[in-house]
């Protein structure tokens, strides 16, 4: 009814494998795309720079991680370290006079190389043991950054990002920073969608599901596990650079601590493992919900609806937030993406009720 | 050993010679020698635990033999990694269906084309200019196999929701998509009813005729083995106890003894 399927007939394999074969999906996308493009006009500076911008960048980070954890099935609990490597590499490269475009590439490459070196552990271990191996990456990278003055700029130091231009556009105004982040997030999104419908993504899923069956059809499990780490860390590195230049504009090691890694894993899990739309929803949930809850409660307290202590007002959002995460996982273990999918399927067959799968 | 090689004619596709495999103190394969000829369906039968699947795992590289040699089209392949052996032209299906959950039937079958494709993340990034043409080219081949095995109706279903009989057929389709010279079918009819079995037999024969693929069939349904296998090899306790034209091989007294114990005079 709302998503009409009648009359959609594919006569070519290309159109049958299109990213959004259903017109209704495309229409939603056009609206969202237009809103994203117009955001600097529609939103106030505060909302643009402290809500939309970080949401987009963390979505890109969650997408990078979901490629590894969801599609390739390799757990990674030290992804903040990957972002950190990218952020610090890009800053040092631009400071040395390298153009920003190349610095982004360098950030991605350095993250990819170091990330896949630690990912090599995945060739030997799985599951919880891989979690330990990636955790060690988190702490090692953090330790190295803090203790090598050449990288961190000295103990307790903050590195400011230099002014840069991207394709001749100076990245200074809020709008230009926002568009830079939007561009990167769109690129990562399209990459993930395309990986999923091409041979690379199928090979990743094959190794994730049954590596022996993957081997028997000619997929080299070692190669694709390493490639998963390489590509995911590359994306993470560039995202880290974008995060540093477009959002933080000054980096310290604490911005890439262990809790950030856990937040990223939470984004991926709450959103839905391996799901692209889940990364958007998960990042929004983890990032924006606490702010929303705090604002709601503060607002309620201000107009005397909640006669409770300030202490409690500060803590209630955290409790509700935790309860909501557990609630989502219990209600739908496949995350927000699955909830969206269920809704979509409901409208797909409305007014009938039954869908397969 | 050299005698065996001499005995194997030029039309030999696969040749095992004295293949041994131990698991700790257990010798699962005790010097198995057999050869598979071009275009035939060779039945591999034997009681449970007789080493059929171990032999297949030795051929496909999962448990490389500790002794003996395996030659495929004259080239030694023992000790190669499974994915390398796959690229040489050996495909197989598994006893308990090994499809990739979370992918559609079509994607599962497309994975069978993996060895002919050049997967890369850059090609995926520039999908419209780079990967798309390759995808379509291989889709055409996949659709031929889908036609051959009559899987059109379930093409877009997630693979875990279709019935077992169809899943086995999808697995066969995936194996055939690799255009193998030699195909190992490990109990393709396990857990099927009579009708599904008959379909499967038909599809196996169709696949052989259409693609000229040589097959090794492990199966417990003797009606199937006698119906479609040109020859049979019988294993028991890791040893070859009979070999020859199917009916003769499975009527061999040693085989009957292995399956149902010593024959009584009255019986």
C-alpha cells in the first residue's frame, strides 16, 4: 500500500540489483537527502555543530566498525584506537605541509596498516579471545600516543588542527565542516551498500558464517579476514581525521579512550550488527538520546514538575539511558535496524499482515 | 605405487594412492587407493565411521593425508589449502548443509562464482563503473544453473527459510557454478523424502550431462547408488573392501558382512 510493489518488474539484472529497487524507499531517501543538504539553512548553528555534525561523523565510525563486526564477523573492542591513529596522523601530516586530501589518505593508510597488524590475531583466535587482542590494541595505541611526545605533543598536551582546505574549499565555516562530514558519511554509506551487493561483501559474509565452506568454494579465509581489518581500519582512520578536523578541532588522547570504543560497539549493537541504517540509528541513539533525556529532565525540573535534587536529575538520564539500551536489545536483539525493518515490512504488505522472514 | 599409476588411464580425473590419515591414535584411512574416471559417477559407500567423509576431507584439503598421494588431472594436490584445491576445479557439497545464512539464495549461488571474480573493496566503491559489469556477467551464468536446478522460485528468499530439500539443491547449484571438473557430493539425499530424492537424482544426472562433470557420490541410500553410480568403492574401518561395477561391489560378501554382520547359512 504505502510501499507499492505492484508494477515493479525487473527486466534487467542491473535494475534488479539496484540499491533501492522500490520507489517508496527512493522517495524517503530523496527527502532525507534534501533535508541533509539543507541542514545548514534549516538548523541553528548550535544544532548543526553539536548534534548533526557529530551524529554524521560517529555514524561513519559506526559504519566502519559494522563492516568489520557485522559483515566480516570479527569483534573489535579497540576501534577508538583506530580513530586515534587516523586523527593524529592527519594532524601531523597537515602540520608538515601535506595537503588535507593526501593527509586523509595517509590517515586511512596508517590506521589500516596498524589495524590489520593487530587484526592478524584474528587469524588465530575468535570471539572473546579476539576481544582481548583488540583491547590490547586500544591500550597499546593509547599508551604510545600519551608517552611519545612526538605524537601527542607532550604530556597533557592538546594538538590543534591547522586550517586546511578540501578541494580548494577552506574548512572554516560551520557549513563547510558539516558538508565535509556529510560527504564522507555518504561515501562510507555507499561503499558499504555496494560492498554488500558485490563479490567482496559476499566473500566477507562467507568467511564470517562458515570459513570451511568459504574455503571450499575458493575463498581464502586468511586473506579476507585481513582485508576486512584493512578496509575497516582504513575507513576508521579517515573518520578519525574527519572527527579531529571537523568536530574536535583539537585532539587529546582522552578523546579516544576505552569508553569511546565501547560506545562504538554499543552503536553497532543497538543499531543492528552489519546494518547500514542501523549505524545511523545506533549512532543517533547512543549520541543523542542522553542529551535529549538530560534536556527533557532539566526542562521538567525547571518548571517545577520534578521536585527532586539536582544530584538525582543528573543521574536519572543515565539510568533511563541504560535501561533503554537493555530494552532495545531485549525487545529486538537485531537492533533498531530490525525494528525499522519490521515497520517497513508492515507497511509493505498493509493491509495484510503476513510477511515471510 | 607405480603400478597403480600405470593402471590409471589418461582419462583419470582423480587418483588417490595409499592415502593414510591418523587422528591421534586412530587411523581413519588405512592406505586408500582409488581412481575416478572422466565422466563417471563413482559411489563411495560404507558403514558409519568407515572413513568416507575423511577421505573426501583429505581430497578437498581439510585433513591433508599424512601418507600417500592425491593427484588431480595428473597434478599432486595433497597438502594444498582447501581454497587452492577449489581453484584447481574440485567442488563439493557438505553432509550437513553448509550455506551462508543471512544471504539470499541468489547470493549463495553467486558465491560459487567467486573463483572467477576479482573481489576488491575499490571495485565495490566504484560499483557502477567497475563491479557492476562483472556482477551481471556472472549473474548470467548463475541464472543458467538456477534454470537447470529449477530454483527460480526461491532465488530471492533468505537461504535459511527454504526447506532442506531445496537447501541441498542450492548447495549443489553453488558447487556447479564453480564449473568444477570434479564434484564431491557428500550425502546429497540425507534427510530427504522419496520425492525429493528422486528430484535430486534427476538433477545430479542433468548436471553431469549438461556440464560433463565427474562426480564422487557418498550416499547411504543404496537404491540411489545402484541407480546412478557407474562404479562403487566400499570402505570399512578405513580400508577399501570392495571396488567395481556398482551392483557387484555392494553385493560382495565382504560388504554384506561389513553392513549386517556375518551371513547366516539360512539367510
